[in-house]
C-alpha cells in the first residue's frame, strides 16, 4: 500500500504528517510505504490513499479517484490512526 502525506510545498508539515503516519503504520502492522510530497507532485502521483490538510482537501480530491483524508493536527497520532482505520475499513 502506498500512502502520501501532502502539504503545500512538500517540506515541513508533510514531513511531520509522514512521521505520524509511519508510527501508526508500524503500530498497526500494516505493510505500507509512506512518502511526503507537495500538492503538485501529489496530483500526478498515484497512491492508495492521501492524507493532507483541510485547506488542500478539495484540490487534491479533484485530481484523484482514490480516497483523501484531511488531518487537523499532524502530530496527533490518535487522529491519524482514526483516519487510517477509517480508510482500511472502507477499503474492506
């Protein structure tokens, strides 16, 4: 499974979000690759699921058919875990 953490420039906040996603993926024992990137690259990159801010959500949803989940607090692993579990349960 490929997971993308997306922010405006692909540097600061997406790296923080990637670190939280890495922790949650490890905790859940999921076989996944987590990468961080900027919004422009994310639009052209195929991933199973995308995590981003509420601000970038509409723009990212327009450019992919795969699920996009907004995260309010990038360092909150409980929120990240909740959204990842939501994705996993919807995926089946």
